[in-house]
C-alpha cells in the first residue's frame, strides 16, 4: 500500500468491532434485567438467546456480505456496515423491550460481517508472503479491542447501563467517517464478479469454495480449530470460579492477560514464525501447541500454574493466521470476499453449537452431585477435537 494510513483505518475497524462487543458485555445482565424486569437467572437465559441470535445472523449473512463485497468492492460494504452498526447501538441504547434488544442483536450479527470484509481487504492488498503477517495484525487489533472493550465498558457502566451503547455508536460512526476520507478501494473493477444467490447463501458458498482443489480439508481444519478454542470464552469464568474460587475481577484479569499476549503474538510473532517454519509448519506448531495446553488445563489443579501458562498458550495462536493465508492463496483474487464470508460463517456455526455442548459437559463434571469431579472436562473434549483437527490438516497436504 502506498500509505500506512489506510492500513491503520482497517486495523481500527477490526478493533472497533471487538471493542463494540466488549464494551456492552459488562452491562448486558443489568440491562436485560432492567428491560425485562426478570431475575438474574432469567436474564442469563435471555442473554443466551441474544448471543445465539447474533451468531445465527453471522452464519447466514457472512457469505452474503462477502459476495456483495466481491461485486461492489470492500470499501462501501465496510462503511455502510459501520453506519448501520452505529444506528444499531443507538437502538439498543434506547430499547425499552426485549424484542427491540433482540432486533438489535439480529442487526448486530449481520453488521459483524464487517470483520470478514476487513480480512478480504487485507488479502487484496497483500502479496502472497505478506498475507499471514497482515492477517495476524488484524487478529492483534481484534485482541486489543477485546481487552480494552470490557475494561472501558465496566467503567462506563458507572454512568448508566446505556452509556456503553452510546459510546460504541460514536466509535463506529467516527471510524466510518475516517474510512470515508482515507480508505481507498482495494478490489479493482476488473476483479469484481456478478452476485449470485447460489454462492451467497452459506450452504452454496461452502459448496462453491469447498470444491476448489485442496480447500475442503483446510476448511474442516479451520472449523475444528474454532470449535476447540471456543471453550476458553465459554467455560473459563465457570472453570476459574469452580476450581480456584476466582472473583469476577480475577477472571477479568486472567482474560486480559490472554488478550494482551494474544495481541502480541499476532502482531509480533506470526511473521518470524512463518519465516522460520513456513506456513504449514506454523499451523502444525499452533495446533499441537493448543492441544498441549488444552490437556494441561484439563488436568490443572494449581491456580498459579494456570496463570503462568496463559501467556505461553497465547503464543500458539500464530497458527491461525498462517492457516488463513494458506486458504487465501488457494482462492482466486475475485473470490476473497466469499472465502472470508465462509470463514466467518464457520466461526458463527461453531459459536452456535459449541457453547451448548461445553457448558453441559462442565455441568456434568462439576459440583457436589458430579459422579466424576473434573471441571476441566470441557478442555479435554476440546483436546480430542483438536487431535481430529491435526489429523485432518495433515491429510490436507496429501490431497493438495
């Protein structure tokens, strides 16, 4: 790119996506109770419904938004999504009923496809050997946003449950304005292609992308990778409370440690790892590293040891952008948006399915009534899924 400014705006969009999610997390239980007049237990059920609605919309609309960006370009899609996102936050800030909050989460899930378009933009402006490192920068920006978001959200909540939504709206519209003035289009007109519903729906998109040589098994690996790693966000607070009697502050501190080191690994370690090991070996290193720590967390009984492991496990995340880079190189330049839409849908599908399974496993092996007391059981299940992911990835080399 001729200037670093557009790159900074793209990374800002990724960070705003994460911050917008993180800002509202601390206030959602209080907001739901305020709007619905229900108990905390009922609010948790509503929270699950809102989260699922968000993920389902991401799953359905990821390929649609990706294909639209392949037809009309990345810039208008990102800018329009940011404007709609800002309006969506305002609607949620003013909501006085649960159905309006639900509409807000549905619209939010659609606009969250911005992240896939950001990745497609990065693929457009990066040469083959730059892609993994730049994908790492995007993940690092997302990690930074997810660390900053909850912290600021908790502070802003002191001024009222609606305040984080207003701030999120301002951040989104400010980024849209900055993008309008400094963000050039990355997809040249000769690389744009017609929009077809057959490719835009998630199932048609999976079929279209999956038919490409050497891609299907990589998509399966990507999905299994996501399924295994979602255990952290789903189970970690309950795991820390059950095993170590951690307070909410301590849980937040442990997540902040992970987010900080995750951002560092994505921004600083991806490029040297690929230079030293190459893409495929970096992916293998990441998969095996994640597997090792899932097993260790599954059997852990010492809180200090767990905290010491967190920075190390974050370094294993270097495999993820390397896997995305391999996939990006297998797909034509005019289909990068579709690919990133498919990947976004896979993440959403994992987010819909995995929390239900992992929380049930945790409940079955925790508490005084558990026949076998093993609060780390969800991590061991994730480790088994990761073993399958490693096997599929190794098979993908034979099929490529």
